C-alpha cells in the first residue's frame, strides 16, 4: 500500500517528523510504500530535493529502506545487529568481536583487598585512586594545551550516548565512520539523530568525507583513532593533522574519540582533537583488556562537557560503582596484570596476521589492521559467502551489517579468529575460499 494523504510538511525536517509521527501512531506500518519523490513533492508543493533529503534522513535513521525501483518503504523493526555471540546456534561463531576469555586477567586476588570504606551519597562520581591513575593515562593522549577533566561511565557506548544526549537534540546530524561500529550506529539511530557517513580507508576517516560531513552541518563527530571496528584501520599521523585542520574551523562541533582498544593496540595514537576544539571527549574503556563485564570507561573532556556529563551521573542513582572502579584500578596497577595485557596484545596481533596469511595463500589477499577482528575483502557479496559458510559449520558476520552508505563494504567479512587453533584456522581459511568459489559459480 502506498500512503500519501497523511504525510505533510514544507521542509525536509517537517516531512521526516510527519512520517515519524505516522509510524509511531501505527498509520504507517512496516512494508508500506511511501509516495514516489516526484508525486509527494507535487502534492506538498515543495522541491523534489526537499523530499529526497527527507527520505535520505529517514533511511539514515533506519526508519525506511530504499528498494530501488521498488520504492521507499517503512522499515520492518527487526532486531538490529548487535555485537557478541549469536544466540541459539550450533555453528562455530567467528563473528563475535569478543576478546579471548582465557586472556582476561583473573580478578579473584584483587577482589580480596580492594573494597575499602563504604561510599555514600554526595561523594565524587569518580574514585580518587582511579582518577589519579587515569589522569596520567589520558593526559598523555591529549594535546597539552587542552584543559582536561575526567569522569567515568558504564562503558564506551554509555559514554557516547550520554555525550550526545547532553549536546544534541533530535534530528541533529552526527558524523559516523562508514563502515561503522555497531553500538555507535545503533546509539545514534535510537537517539533519533541523523547519521552522516564518513568513509574510512586504511588511514582512518577520509579528509573529503569529514569535510562533506562538516559542510552538511553535523553537530558531533564520533571517531575511532585506532583499531577501527570493523576495518581495523588506524589514523596515520598525516591524516590526523589534515583532519585537525578541518575541525579547527568548527570548534563547537563535539568531537568524540573512542579509543576502545587502548592498552591492547599496537599502533601509535594520533588524535583528531586539536587545541582549538572547545567541545571534545576521549573515551577509553577497559572492556577489551579487563573484560566486557567490567562495564567501565574513563572519559576525558573539556570542563563544560565534563560538568554536563557528571550531572547525568548523579551519585547513588546512575553512577558507576566505586567497588568496580577500585577493582579496575587495582588490576591496572598490578605489574603481573599489565604483563598479561601485553601478552594478550601480542597474541591478538600474531593470530590475526597468521590467519591473514592463510587467506592470502588461498587466493584472498587480506591486510592486517589493528584490533580483535579481520576485515576480509571478497570478490563476491558477503551474504552469499556467509550462507555457504553456515553449511560448513561456521557463523560469520557479513560486512553489510556495518554499512551506512558504503556499498563496497557489503563485499567484506568481519572475522574474529584469534581463539582458533592452527587446525581450525586452516579449516576456516579453506572453507572461506571454497565458499567464495561456490558463490562465484552461482553468480
């Protein structure tokens, strides 16, 4: 069914709001076709570009899907892709994005002596011991001209959500890397913001992409300076300089850096945040090296952003437990734990490099980035390859789950292979090559 009569508006944002309202009221249902651009523009008396812009905003917000000649339809609210293990599968899951549980430090010894005195209502949000350690950790990554304040959140995604909420209003535009980290993509869409894709190459966010996003009026930029998920790309020094130069003309744009791999990264840290930036935040989670269940991230930011963020972490209600903060500090202050983290970093890098070599030997050249995963380019669509891999006992993650606008990413696999032994790794590499051949024959 094509719906025309209820959609109204004289601007793109008004048309978007009208469609959103009709959808929320149940007047537009999943699968309903929106009017063709030309027809709706004529009925509303607006330029076709206005309707096209509205449909593009709706698509980026995940509210509609474009079917080409099949038109634009209200999206089916299927569960959106999430990180982590797939539920209810007997297949070997190589798309999880998880760290190796055997490489996560055991907190048992630390738990015995870290409790200390009780913490009461009205006390500081961040534990003083953790703050002292984290200040040195974050200060080394931030331009020395910038004034820095610290706070803590329940992980990096929680920090990004709170930072965007305290800065933006609904339908504001946010620049995201494309392909994009799933939690960041979902946080922006569920918050009601508009995503503006910025392509990523081997050196990180592209200069032309960020320039286009800034010209489009983005109010915030979310970037992963190293170990970008899913591509594994890290900002080069030259790329970071060029991006900082662009952002210097936009000092009030909130720049959020998510350095999720931090202590495990093998690449140098190059920041987008220059001394002219007035709204900024650097987030470092402990989830990759101390374990996802730690649910703790440290955020360094400008004083005003820190104050707003702290106000959203009211003591005693939605603050991060000081017991958890003390545990994290106890672990990262332990020399044996730090040595285990260094060993884990070497393990991830070595296993990913070894598997990339196996794929290359099977005719699928793959470059090694940074992070827990490999981003594998394919000569065929990844969906067909994942279907073939399921027949061989593997559950892989296709690249189109991470796509905002970059169609080329759909011909990639994101594989998590660091916990495979040599025999399983060779079998998976062989099966990926066979799956590609099978899809090529069908194509």
